[in-house]
C-alpha cells in the first residue's frame, strides 16, 4: 500500500469548508471549532450506530464536546456584541 501524504489524509478525514460569514478573527476561529465539533459528532454517531460505543458513552462524549463548544463561544465572545456589519 502506498503511503499517503499526511495533508491529503488529514484533509480526507477532517474536511473543512470555506467560511462565508462576516470576517473577524473570532468568528473564523469559532467556525473552525464548529466544523470540528460537527465532524466529531459524526464519528461518535457512526461508532454508536455500528455498536462500537454504548449509547451512554456516546452521550457522554457528545455532552463533553458540547460543553467545549459553548466554552469556545463564550471565550471568543460570539453573539455577545453584534458587529457593525450585522446591524
């Protein structure tokens, strides 16, 4: 089997979409966190559906990821002060 370029493999396993919203470093960072959250939720769902994770363990992992995403939103101050572009 041929070795894959790590960037190609990483791009395949963790695809990223473009960000189309109003630009600020905070919103861009939160968008990256949100995409990572969605990807991890997808893996957890697939593992639970396939019987590799118990429903309780899947729930625990999803809850932990949700708390991390909420903390990220709070730290980046997303939604607390609307930017001038969105008014």
